[in-house]
C-alpha cells in the first residue's frame, strides 16, 4: 500500500516520510486514530516506504521486489497481529491470516465489527491472547529474510489485556532493525506499561470535505446525500461508506423501538426484545449500545438549544426533536446514558446477555415512565 492510496492525512504522510529521511524512526510507535481515520493503512504504507528499495520523494516506488510483496501483504518480514475470535477450529491469529489478508486487500478501512462478520464470529469475544504474544516474540527473534527492517503491525492493541505484559521486554529492548507499529482507537484501553514504551503519533479525523470527495468519486449519490453523509460521518470513512450503501439506519430503528416498548411497559415484548439482542454478537451489542448513547447525547444538544451541532440524518433528527421536547429531559437522558454505558461495560466482561438486556429494559421503563410526559412516545409513533 502506498501513501497516495490513502484518503487525506497529508500532514501525517509528510511527517512519516520526513522521519524516514532523517533516520528518526522510533522502534515502537503507536498510531492513535479514531475509527475510519486511516490509521491502519497509514501504518502499512509507512512500513512499505521504510523497506522500499527505490524510495521516491514522498512515497514508495510501488514496483520494486519489496513493494510488490507488500502490495500483496506477503513480504516475509512483514508480520501482523490482530484480535481474533477463538473457537475449536481457530486457536491463533495465524489460523485466520488468509482471511486477514483478504480483508485488508479488499478494503483497509474496516472496524472490529466488520472483521468479526468476515469471520462469522458474531457471538465470540475478540482477544489477542498470550499465545499470540509469544508468537510475536518468536517471529522477532529470527533474522530478517530480506528486508532492512522487520515489521510487526498490531491492530487494536487494546485487546491485549494483561497478556500484553509478555511483550514489555521485547518493546523495551527490541532486536536490531525491528519496528513495532501499534494501531489503536482507544488510548485509555491500552496497558499503561505498553503505552509508556511507544512513541505516540496522533491521526486526526478526516475532514468533511475529504469524506465528501471520496463519496463523490466512489458512489452514485446526489449532491444532497454527499453533503449529508459527509457531515454525519464526522470524519469516519467507514461510517460514510455504510451510509452510502444503506438507506436505513438499523440501529436507529431498533433503538427507538426499544424506547417505545419501554414507554408502553410491554413486559412480554421487552422480554422477546431482550432475547433478540442477547442473540447478537458482543461487538454488535456494544456498537448498538454506543449508538444509543450517541443518539441520546444528540437529544441532549437539542434539549439545550444547540440543534446546529446535532449530527443526525433527517428521519432520526425528527424523532430526536420530538423526544427532546415531549419525552426526555436532562435527568432522564443522563439516567439512560448511564444505564447504557454500564451495560456496555458488562457486555465487555461477558455478562449474561439475556439478564443484562432485560435489566436495562426494565430500567428504561422506570426512567421513561417517571421522567417524561406521557404523550410523547405516542405522538412520535402514532
């Protein structure tokens, strides 16, 4: 992958190229960027540039033997580590390496949920386990086959958990001519011991204009759609592509249905709804809960007279307005966000999903019934 293939991030590209030219490449670097900012493709392009046999002014040549192997992700001195979903048939990241390569080659802009769907692992928890850490140590202990620098790119090191401490000595005293590139979305979720041993590079969000330019070139959309999606994506290219390929926001519909059932206090329907959510994979559950938090925070902006800051599509915005003026208040929004945030925390820690979502459903009933006007939800949905 070359820098020219990456959307935007011109300042970051220039900085990376300059570091190589000035021989200021730190042996362990953390590429920290929000989802959809392009941190992973930047790391791959950076590694390719470092090992290019015929570097150009601002990019790798793309045609030398090293670049050709990098383009196919088969260079013997390029190694990847990433969260995987353990099962009877999948016990290491190496077992799904072909799927990983295909995923990156198809589209290097993806998130954990897309990777999970690629592996059909909807009900499994992502992890980078101790065995994977030992595999990295083993790989880096060997001499490079043909490159000047041996590279390990670890995607989402926040999934290392405590097993990541196995890598501390390797990060602190790496073999000669080795490079570790950690690509993360959540700095606070990374082990402090790992974080302290890396050089931080912040990857900014893409601008609205960069998102809109990409949509204009790659999708058949109206000017109004491009303008709307570019704004709503908030710098997330993954989200922009999802909006461009789907006219319906399923999370919006599902979440507002949940609020409606809570207002009606329909116990049987809430039990069935909770069982349906419990059948989703953990990553899908977390994404759904995070969407709910985002939606409620947008309602809070409307409630406090800051509608110009709201980033919701027209259909969702109309519902959010009605909720904010007829149902919700500051106290109820705070209470609902708190419940969803706690639920997300428990999902990450393997709580019983049926019990968890039923409990949250009951809390929604209490909060909606006692902190809103009774006619609000009826007005919205009838």
